[in-house]
């Protein structure tokens, strides 16, 4: 299964332009990081897709292997509360906070 990192990131960037302050007040944020537990998604596809490859200043190739996650920034909040808040905005997330889809995101 393919993980559409840039498709999700584009929608999330638009969402954050509108709601960044509100979600920070609620005690959560969205992060981009590699994931060892995301075995449902075929990471090998990223090595063949040119949009996931970039050349570093030293001339070597590097690949974007990140995934997008909902994470708490308020240590007093429980993950369950944070994930519930994210789901109200239309984020589809797994039990570890991985964002897999966006439904009915309000960008008005």
C-alpha cells in the first residue's frame, strides 16, 4: 500500500494555515518523522519515485522516508484526548498517531 506523504502534507499545510494556533492551544501538533512500525505501507516505492529523492549539497542522494503523525505537545494530555481532538477535525489516524487520511477537513 502506498503512503501519499506529499498529498497529505499539502492538505495539512493548508489546514495549519487556518488552525495552527487552535491545535497548539488544544495541546497537539503534527510532526513528520520516519516510522519503523509503518510496515503496512511499501517504503520501497519511495526509492523509485523522483519526488521523494533529493540531492544533498555533497552530491549524494537522499530519500524522504517520513510519515506524518499527530503528537501531543502538552505532557498533561493523554494520547486518547489528543487523537480525539484530531479526529474531530477530520484526521484519520492509527493507534500510534500516524495520519493515514483526511476527511471533511474544513478549509474555510
